[in-house]
């Protein structure tokens, strides 16, 4: 079973980045440093393949990141998070939030 089929059977939506890369296609990623769900949603509706929330160098805190992830999830855009530091507790909390949105 492919990763994509496996994910959809578990209730996750398709990872369009992974599917595109497996097909040999290029993807386009946007970068979010402004802590605003409205700008995240506008960028997501602009047609980016993925958007990265920059929590390492940007001003995005945990609560705003959650709101931004929810806003992005209204579109097929794949959200990515650049966590503040390489700490399991940090990145696991973001994965958990995103996982429960779908």
C-alpha cells in the first residue's frame, strides 16, 4: 500500500507534496513569518503547494501557529512548521494539533 493510500485510510488527507515529489514534479513553497491567520489563509488560497510557518526566526507563537494551521487547513495547501528549536516536546505539540484537525 502506498503512503498516500495508507494516509487516506487513516483519515488523513493526501500529502500533496509527497505525491508531487514521487511523481517527479517540482513544488512551490511560501514562507509565513507574520503571526496572522488571515494572511496565512490568503496565502493558502493563492495556490502555493505548501506554506512554512517560521517559528524559529519569525514572531509566531504557539497559539497563533494553531490558528494559522487551522486557516491553512481550509485549502489543499500543505502546512509545514519550522519549529523554534530541535526539541521533541516542541515539534510533537505542533504535529498533534495538526493531526487532530483532520
